[in-house]
C-alpha cells in the first residue's frame, strides 16, 4: 500500500515528467485509485511504479486511463432527467440553436441520454452536443455508442422513470451481446479530449452538464472548474451537477440561482 508521503511523491513526479497536475484531486479518492492500479500491476514498491511512469509513455497513458475513469449509466438519476425533460428543455426550445457541453462525459451514456431527450422534443436537429473527457479510451467507447446489452433493462427502466414514453429498444440495435445506439443520435455529437484542470473555455453553451466529476476535486480545483463553466455559459444558461456536488459555498454562487431542489443552476443575466 502507498502512504501519504509516497502519494505526494507520485503527484510531483507525474507533474514534472508529464505536466499532468493531480495536486487538486481529492487525496482519498486518488489514493484508492492509485493503490488499485498498484495491486493490479503487481508492483513491489513505489520506485518500480515511478520508473515505468517516467520512462514508458504507454504505461503513463494506462495510469491516466485507470485513475480517471468514472462510472456512469444512461438516464442516471432518472428524476434529474425528468426535470430536464419537463422544465429545462422547453426553455432551450425557444433558442434558434442549442449548444450543450457534457464535461467529463466518461463512456458517453449520459450524452446519449440527452440526445434521446432532445430527439423526443424534436430539437436534436438544431442542437450540437460537445462531449469531453480527459481519458481517450472512454472517449473512443462514447464515440462508438456501443454498450453492454445486459445493461439495457436497467437503462430502459431509468428512461421510463424519466418520463420516456417510447420503446427504449427503438434507439439501439442488439448484436452479439452489445447494443449499438442509432447514428441519428451520434450525428449531433462532437467528442474531444479536454482537461478541466488545465484547459480553457472553447465555446458559449446553453447548458453544461458535469455530473459526479467534481467530487474527485478538492475545493480549489472545484472553484477553478466553476469559473471555467461560468466563462463558458451563455447568459441564463444552465449548469447541471451531480447529487453530491453544489455551487453553494462557492464564490460564484451569487452569479447563479438554483432551479427547484435539483442540482441544476441557472446563470443570472
């Protein structure tokens, strides 16, 4: 197992050799993920791990993939999507064009969920969904729109609770244990790598969704991300966060108002 001092050494080495800054990540979460990788790859001591990180770019890439992967699912927290469906999307419908950003999209299940909502509201054709993540491997999964077929029963139930009225299986084709989602949905998606820690704003969005990503950041890094989102949102734009994330106690809270009791915030004019 890795002690706290060794974790700090690892953070410093990764930054010095690769310019990747983990210093703002929650130490408890980062330590759990590093220890899991340490065990998976059978290291005897931290020195062995650091040598591979310094000298082998492919191993560094593996480390980033393992440490930054986030678990997600389609229509996760269905009542959140019900609020999107009934309260937020009708407001977005009044715009001539809709720009959305899924920040930290992981393997893309929530991106496809949003595309389905927009399609059912007849808005997908005038929308563009930007989906970004720091992890290139999960982005490749998201681009393909292929997910395990065994998850479809749960996803279908989530969809139903969110207010979905159609047969969920209409949105995908089943083949060899996998479900491939319609290219009509992915045609309105743009996937790219983006680091919330170091990269800047790249567009003006009507809604930004960053759910269950900031829980891995410390307060300073969360504040940096909130500033990035504020700079990236249009006036009266929406920011959607995860169940354990909030703008309360942030210096930017005064620039937003909460929508109902859900984790959706609306930017002031």
